[in-house]
C-alpha cells in the first residue's frame, strides 16, 4: 500500500489523513503550551533573583506566576478545542474572555471566588509575606510557607502545615512579628507574698534579667543619661494572696522573647528560693471535727 492510499483510508467518514493531521496539531499545541509555561516560570525565577522591581517579592512573584500559568493552559485548551469540529465557537468564546468567566462561574463556587479575591488582597496589600512570623486570631501561630490562589499555608511551631482559606484570613485579626521593628518586649510577671520586702524582690528580679544573654537595651540616649534602668519592674496588682511584680524585658525578636521569658521564670524562681522570697500559692486548711 502506497502512502497515498493509506491517507485516503476512511473510517466513519473520517480519513486517516485528517486523524494524523489532528494528532500532529494537538502535539504541537501541547508542546508550545509547555514551552510557554516553562519560559514563564524561568522569567519569574530570573526576576526574583535580580530583585530590581520593589514590589516583585517572593510572595507576589509566586502568586502572579500561578495566574499566568493557568491563563496559558486555558489558551492552550481553547486552541485545542478549535481543532474539534463543532467546537470552534466554544474556543472563540474562551479566547474572547466570556468563556473563561462562564467556566469560572460554572466550576467554582462563591467561596472559591472569594478565596481568589482574598488571595489577591493578601498579595498586593501585603499584611504578611512568605517567611513572616504571624499569629491569626490568637489561635494559629507560625511562619507563612506558601500563598496560593485558594489558601495560605502556615507552618506551625510544632512543624505542622496549617491550611487556611484566604477569605477567612482577610476577616481575621493578624499579628505580624516580622513587619517593621522585630524587637519584642517580654512581660515577666511573678507574685510575691504580702510580707515580702518589695525593693529586695525587685532588685533580685532585675539582677536575674540583666544576666540573660538575649536581653537587649532599648533605652534612648536621653534615658541612659537620666539613669533610667534598662529593665523596668513595677507593682501591677495587689491580689487576694499575692503582690504581682511585672518586668519589661526586651529581646531581638519574638522567638528570643519567648525563650527569654521561659528562662527568666525558672531563674527567678530559683533565686527567690535562695533569698527566702515566698511565691504564694493557694492552699486549703482542712478542719476535722470529732
């Protein structure tokens, strides 16, 4: 059989020539789409390495890259549909933009669309970025690992991945420990009994805090010249069974502040025991009548 006869073979009114042409065109469409996607990812990686544009940080680059890649796949799918007889109008509507909106409304719920819009607000308003240490609604605490079109992934302190929809994050209270100055004040509170010499207890607390290597000096030059203590300790409460002393101790960042507080609670307790300074605790007297 010569090539001419092979191409003229007809099955269900479709010649072998048309089938081969269809698959060749489909292969080229697939190859060109993959090349375009790979080239787009390369450009975004290159722009991130150069960092010449201020707003193109890691968060923005990753978010915009996903949008462009999805758009390329949609265009490739639309061109592929144009090869199928009877699907030309669908392809044209997709390329014109009306088809994209129809597909989005058909396949995505209102919640999904709100998550995409919420993701755009997060990327461009920048309440946080990838790598920031944040706390959401005093419940979720960790480091931002990834921001996608639908959700944000946060790595918790115990190395768990927490996935939160973008729409929920936009309606939450966010504490960002990375934006601006990272110095963090650690509040160390200790209760002492009413018969304690408060001046002695304050001096002991200040000595223990000043010894810690993570403590930093946040005093202004005027405060140093005026002799303001580096660590401020005040009486903040006269409770039912204890007088509460509160110290303001500064650390370089939130992580150091947490370690600073934990270490100081231990060292102050041990020092109070040596100095016979009582830390009161509730107890009950049981009277047994015969």
